[in-house]
C-alpha cells in the first residue's frame, strides 16, 4: 500500500513554501498531523483566524492522495441527491448539497485570491459504460435541474458522449459544467504558501511517531522534535498507519493507479477529449481521465485493497486505457503511479471530534478534492469560534452547524475487524471488477 512511482504532478509542480523538518520542542495552540489538502487548508484558515497552528507532514507536502489524485472537483457527494433525500430527509440532504457547492466555490475563491496557477478548467462528464444505466443519469440530471435549480448539468446521448471524449465506449450520461478539474498538487502548494504567509508553521519530513495526552492537551513526538498543543487535528486520510487507532475503525486505505501519456500527437482520429472536459465513468472501479495543460492524457483506474501491487504500473493502467482509446495504442506512457486514499463503508466522509480537543476529517472515498479544502475551513471555524482576524468574512459563518451536519453522518466499521476487513474488501473489489466486465 502507498506511494509508488514518480507522479506527473510532482514533475510539473510549482514552488513549495519553506517547511523545514521539526527541530526541538515548540508550543502551539493547535497541532495538525497531515500535509494534504485538509491539513494545509486547516492551517491556512486557522492562521487567518489568529490561531497559532503547527502542521507536521511525514513526507513532502502533498505526498499523499491530495497530490496524487485525478484532479477532478465534482459536484455533490458520492451519493446522489435523491438517495441522500431518501436516507437523510430533505432538509439534511439540501444542507449537504449547499456545503458541496460551498466547497467548489471555496476552491475557486482561493485560487483567485492567491493567484494559484493550477490549470483550472470547467466540465466533468459522468458517462455510462452500460446502456441500462442511462435512465439513472437522466433522472439524476432532471432532479438537480428541477429540484435544486442546478442548470449546469444536462443529459448527453451516445453521440454527444463520443464527440466529447473521442471514444465509442460510452452510451451517454451527464455533462456538468459546474464541476471542474485542475492540477491538485499545485493547488495544495499554493494554499501552503498562503498558509505560511498567514503565519502557519509547516514542517515536512516530520513523521509523527507518537501522540500522548498531556496536561490540558497533547504532546506530539517526531524523530527530531515535539509539539505541545492544546488541541489536535488528524488529517491523514489513508496514511494514518497505526496512529490513534481509536479514530480509524471506520476508514480503510485502498490504492488507486494513474498514468500520463507523452504529449498527444497531432492528427489522432478521433481526437481525444477535444473540448477539454474531464470524464468519470460508471464502473465500480471507476475509470477517470482528462487532458493536462501540456496536452497529455491523464488516465486513472483500478483499485487495490491489500493485494500485491502491480509489477508494471504503466502496463496495468494502460490495459484499462486502451480499450477506451484504441487510437492511443502506439502512444507512449510517460508517468505511472499508485497512491492511497481512504474509503468508508458508506462512501461518505467521516468528520468527528473527541473530548473537545481531538478533531479529524477523513474517508473522502475518492470525492474529496473540494470537500477537503472546505473541511479545513470548517475545522478552523469550529475550533476557534467567532473570528478574530478573518479573511473569509466576519464570524464563523455557521461553521459549528455545518460541521455538525457532516459529523452526524453515521458510519459503520468495515466487517471482519482489524484482521479480516482488508481481505474481505479485497474479495469484494474482485467481485465488483468481475461485474464491471460482465
């Protein structure tokens, strides 16, 4: 499990802020464990509110899923709005919709406010790999249009799906021009630079070895230093390891795999993604893809929950890409990598708090690029109360209530306990991969 392969994102990353390894003992209001989007966003928003925040990251900033993902900023949560309404009721479902829209708006706002060059582009198509799924897509688009006034989404048929993608693999689906895609590592590094400018202290190559309860707070130990803090944010997602097992029983790390081609040659017939949108398909082990700013195809697919890593990552992902884009059979693969994300059994994120001092947000289940940035703002709001020096406007803007709307989502532990839950999920994923083929 974990990082493998050189990522395209790291090879094309912008400048990182100063984040030296932690040395010696320091004191802070809040210690954040994890230098992904949740942790960096929390550091930024906490610093803007006048809190003394220290962030510790085991590797480089963005080394985990936040800097290795497909770069798609989707609309809503993993569940459809109709399913949320049926399970949670209209009021709660609509509040979650608003939060998901707030998350997209926050990403756009921060990119504009801090001048972050991260190749932001509009448009994600969700496409059906089986014709029998098309009625679900029609109903979902109509429900968002009619019930939520969301006119950025519409149904597309097989012909339009082919013209949008350059692939005959799809029967139709939806096109969502309110969704977007971007270079996620450059987004994270831009937010990290803003956090440092706001007064946050970031320390990479500072793996946390132990967390101890201390008088009135926590003592967080690394190999070369320690932090004494009143409160703690755990923002590790799939990279928590054995740290604080009491908060990890309802999330499970799984691996995902991505490649990028060399720059696409001219004259491909049909052209690949000619309008520049991104795509995610209806397979259980989702295929997702988009064109990068330098005209490569970035293609992700395949999941692994504890089995052996593929020996050849390029060949493994290319085997999923080439049936979708047979015109790329002779186009070379430049980068391929694996990375770990965290899922919950429900595929909804888990937000929580223990004893008024320990906070966590994780389990985004592959749908967290915008929600993790929002999580940082919500964490800052719920941990500091009314703002003292806020860049995002006045009091905490209902952060407590919004935090509770996410924290109230119920999560069950994965079956099998610590010993058997990963083998059982491995078998389940193998079954769903078989269903995808059938």
